[in-house]
């Protein structure tokens, strides 16, 4: 191949690289102009190459005729030129990156099984009193708490005085309905190899957990917040506010921020007050003097700290016996119904070939005895806590 053709080949390859770069930069007009230059260079190369090929072939024919050898059909010079013309990329090569040229045969690592991210979940329903009821409303009768003074001393023939008799009060409940629906196309349910139905049921069950947590927290927050500053206030809540009626059965309910706060507290002798329970190493207890109070941690996502005040974080510290404080009336355990003909809002399951999943639960939550808890709150500088 003569020097002119080699120079043209180099120029063609450089021009192709230039065009690709212009396209990637979004300079389409400049790329079009460069493409026209490339076409002219390609035509010039083809003309010169054809002339050279003809001359070479004539010469080879003459040589073969004189030596009595058959004409060779394969032209290595032409193959080299054709390869160079394409940037030394063989057009018919099978590549993984191009689906039609072999890519379809390479399996992709696409996993249709539904995976889940790890999440922390907690249910406050386990801490309160749950009563299953069969009517939509009712009441429970309790004897009022009152201070008894004992009998009076009476002399011989003295008159015996009247004493106060017990008084009673009622806690009323009225069941409310909590519900939602979840649409899914029938194509999805039929075509996927993932268990969409089971995934939806788990999702709905978690919606129920979040709903109940919110209802219970609303009742707890019906009691005024008690500001706390540290371990001494926790001790006072146990020893004085709750007293002997509830101290033995009390728990400390807090969130991730509260756990971080408690985990840094030390007593006067420099010992950390948060310790594993010797009877159950998976349970944590706060060593508040002579008391050992179990700690129940709710994720920040379910019970967030109050960060409305700039630079401050108010951490919930609910201390007490929630079974005595809260009553949860469950009228109907969570039920899930499916339908492919129902109409909900703007959705028509029959017309749109969908299946609707409807979840309903009926319940009420009432304060039974809020004296059984202290709705505490510890305020710290916001930057000191990173729990999430």
C-alpha cells in the first residue's frame, strides 16, 4: 500500500474519532459537517484503492501465468485496508455489548425475587392492655382513686362518725374504623415470579403496626410533658411520681436518640447506668439507684424526637406501666379482602383488569390511668445525637 493510501487511512480513523467526540459533546451541526468530510475522504480512498488493486491484480496475474500457478482469490492488502477503514473493528465480530451480535446469549443478573432492606420495627401494642370486644361501643367501670384516712377513735358510748364510701367512674370507648386499599394489575400478579401477594400482605401488616403505634402515642401525649434533666429526674419519676404502686412494673420507653443518651450516662462512681439484664442479656435495664428499670426502644422513624426548636432535640422518655395506663379495644382483627370487580375512587378493577386489596381494622384506644406513667422529655443540644 502506498504512502498516500496509508495517510488517508489514518485521516479516516482520526476523523471518525473526531465525529464521535462531537456527538458526545452535543455538537451535532459540527458533527454533520465532519461527517461530510469523512465521506469525501472515504470516496478518495476507495478510488485510489481500486486503481491500486487493479494494478496489483494485473501484475499478479502476469506472474501466475508465467509460473503456472492458480490465481489467489484472497487479497491480504485489501483485507488490511478494509479493516483499517473500519477502525480495525471487524463488522461481523460477535460482541457481548451488542444484543443481536451475541449479547442476547449472555445472561443478565436480574433478580426478580423481592428483597427487603433491613428495618428496625417496634410495636407499642405489646406494652398496653388489649381487650377484644364484640360491640361498637361500651364502657368499663373502675373505682376512683381516693385517699383513705382510717377509722376515728371512739370513746365508750361515743358516736361513730360516717366515713366516705367508694366512688366509681367509667371509661367509655367507641370503635373507629381504619382502612386503606392497594391496587395491583392482574398482569403483574400473573406474570411475575415474585410473590407480590405475600409482599403486599406483609406491607399491609406493617401499616397496621404503624397505625396502632400512632393511636397509642396520641393517648400518651394527652398527658402533659414532664421536663427531665438527667438520671436524678428519672429516679424521681420512679420513686415519687409513680411510687410503689407502679415502680415494680414500670418500663422506660424511648427512641434511638434516648438510647444514645442513656448509653452515655454514668453514676457518681463513673459506672454506666445502662446495663444488660443478667436474667435476659438481650434486654437492657437502667440502673437507677436500687431500681432496675427495663428499657424498650422504639425507632426514631416511629417515635421521633422533637426538633422544632433550633439547636435543641427533645427526646421522649416515657416511664411507667403502660398496661395500667392505656386500654386498647380491638373490635375486629385486621382483615384483608380482594376483588377484581370492585370500584374504588377513580379505579374500576373490572374495567381496568386489576385486583384491589382492601384492609380494615376497627379499634379504639383510651386512657385507663395516666397516673401510671410519666410522659417525660429530656432536652439536649441537637448536634450531640446522631441516632436515626
